[in-house]
């Protein structure tokens, strides 16, 4: 896999807990034992996206879906049905390695190892809209800081369908842009290029979910991002394409476990 998976990435992992999703359930009667349980969605999907940021070639890759929906600890319930308000979630991104031979016209460009980014996100959601932001730090592959901002309009025509559409912005510091868009001296072809950090891309994403049974659902998304600023001016992007498209589809099943 050569792809770059963004936001929740390879693991579509959300832990909803916050003002809109943390609640105390009715206290159990004296003769009842406290209720403990967990509800998760597990599934598998496929993603079509560029081989690397700035590429004009695409790969198809599988990815798992692991989504924690609700955790019940006695009278405390975290998550649940469409929790509204402010919540937080972990943010994860996996970036596959980039081989030096993959970038056309830049002989001798160093390869980049597989990267993993970890961080957190905030979401504020109401019935028909939401806004969110994510921030992550590279723990392998690079030591940069990256983030996204987004907003969605949400349409629910019935109890089965949820559709959303909204703008996306992504940011990266100089450590990240230098790693993925910089060109060191001595490369055959263009002169050395040392990009600065800042706004990296802007675009839009559409998402759709169909809950065809209480347990089973299908999700799909399609996004377009335009690399901007120093990322767009990089010789790596100029050898590829500053328009980046990402499509995903996945099927998942909800599981509930009590103990």
C-alpha cells in the first residue's frame, strides 16, 4: 500500500465522550447488579488514494474499521446514539513509505519510512451540522505536527440514511513539509527546495452512511483536496498533481458485549 489515509485513517476509530455523550444512567435498583458493557463497530473497507502526497498515480488498498461506540460502566455511559454537543476523539493517521524511485524526474530523492501519527480531535455536532478539528504528531517516520479543520452540513432523510458534505483544510509545520515536499541538495533535476509550514491543502468531502439493519451498515466517502502554498510549489508535486482525490467504502457490523 502506498496510500495516505487521513483523519481516522487505517483504523476508523472514534471514542465519543464529552458534554454531549457522557451521561449517568438511571441508578440500578438495589436488587439489580450494575450494568457494564461495550458496543463496537467492526468492519473492512477499501480506499483509493494517491501513492503519496502530490502523486498523480493511485492505489487501491484494504483497511479495517474499528469503532468504539459506547462504553457503560455501571451508572456511567460514554457514547451512545448520536450524542450531540461537544465531544473529543483520538486521531490517527498511517502514511505508507515512499520509495525514492516513485517520484518521477527526481533521481536520488531519499525514501521515506512508514509514518504513524497520533493525536486528538474535538467535535461539536448538532442535528444538521458539525465542526471539528484534529491535531497529531508524528511518532514514526517524521516528527512534524499536522492538523485538520472541517465542517459539515448533515442531512438525514430517514432513519437509515445519513449524508454530509463540507469543506476541509489541512495544516503542517515545517518539519512535515520538509520531509514530504522538500528536495535536498544534490538531487539530479531541480534545485534544492526547503518548504515552510502552514496551510497545506484545501478541499471538500462528502460522506454517506446506510444503516440497512440495526446491526449492519455501509459507509462511503469521496474527497477532493488541492495542495496549496509551499506544498503545491514543491518539485515533487509539480512532477505529479496538486489535485488529490480519495474515495473509501466500507461495510461494518455492530457488536454489543455485556458483563
